[in-house]
C-alpha cells in the first residue's frame, strides 16, 4: 500500500527492538517501534505550507490548534489541505505531519504527541490496538478503500491459466481479500464461515486451477503487478498505474469493503471534543466530498453517515 502512497518501512534510529508482532499483527506492513523517542528522524515529512506543523513531534500548540499525523498520499494530503483552509477561516490551525511509516501514528496519538491520526482503515486499527495494547479509537470516516484483482496480462478472471501466479498483500488484515474475490468468481473455494479479515491461504479448501500465491509487502503490490498473472491492488494504487475499476478482473462490493474504510482516529473521547468536532466538519465538508467525487472518477466512497466504532466492534479479529 505505499508504493508512493502508503508508508514504507522505517528504520529505528534508537536501536531498540519493537514489540514482538505475530504474523497476524504485521497488518499492513512492518515498521519500526514508534515511541516518543523515535518520532523525529523516522520518516517524518512536515508540511511546509501555510498552517503547517513545526518541529516533528510537537503536538502542543494553543487550544485552537489541531495536530494530525497522516500518510503521504493524495486521498490524505488533499482533503487535509482543504480542511486547513476551512478551519483557518474559523480561527483554527490544523497542523499536519506526514509520515512514511505505519507504526508511528497510533503510538504517537496514544502517547499524546498528536491529537489524531489519519492513515488507516478500521481493520488495521482494531488489530493494532489488540496486538499493541492500545485504545486508540476510530473517530469518524473519511473515505472507503475498495480493492480488486488486476492484471496486465489477462482481460478476465476466467482467463487466468492453471498455475497462475497471483500476488497478495502479506499483512493479515488484507491477505484474504483477493481470496474472497476468487472464491466469489468460482475460481477456488475458501471456508465460508471465516471473516475476510481473518481469511488466509490456510482457509482454501479447493484450488482446482493450482494457483500459486505470492505474498508481498503492500509497498510492492503495484511494483510487482507486471511480474505476476494477477495482483491485488487498492483502487488508488491501481489508479496510479492508470488502471480503472472497469479493468479489474474482480472487484469488491461496497459492503465487502466495510472493514477497509479509512478513519481519523484519536484517544478515548476525542471525537466528542471541540477539536474532534471541527476536524470532522472540515474533513466531511462539501468541498472534501467534491474532491473525492472527482478523484479516480469517484472510486473512493465517503461513508460519512456510518458509525466507525460500531463497525469496528462488529469486526472479528
């Protein structure tokens, strides 16, 4: 998920080892331990535009300053720019700090270094909280992140040959999504009673075409597409390769992508605070909605009426 759009692995300058993560807790990638001691110099990219953040990790500011740690990617940066302008008109300052690592942001919020983060879907957040012993809460949705199977070699899922090599994301939160798509397309069979968030190759009950699955880091999904028969791609990564949803061999329905809706998350109770309220109003504004409708022909939905906490509670992790 980052090729250029999602955080890649960051080195740990402090030389300490991160908490042990099982394969289930690798999630959307491996990263360095995010603590107050490694936030600076660990892949941070500060916004230098008007209203941008000061020194990395400075989450203080006035009562009308909102600090946000987010991912470097258009669906994150562009809505934030819009929100900055809207909030400035109301006397607020939104200070974003952009990172190239997906472990730091939840620790940074939990530690109180930032008010909120904007980089993850609810499946990732729930698994991360569970594995790291955190209680970062989903505050509100910004966009949905559907995905599909894409190919530069074949025009249809039925064209996939016996023994086809298919790239999957290695992280557990996304690993089973392509398998579910192939199951629904009748190309293989998976156990029907397993949540897509928990689904993996061990749950394949029949693989009549002998597909070979290549698990790669999210960062590599778009880069390896040309080397395999088909690969799983988030719609925004497909768009960056010039591929549209109409070209997908198989594509998720909106209801299938509920665990993969992207949220702003904060500490306990942040959503109900004044900061949480005005940030939600800005990131769910008509101006932001118009941007998403124009981006990738509206492929990323805006499920703003849905309750992310209820959706998170319903997830089986």
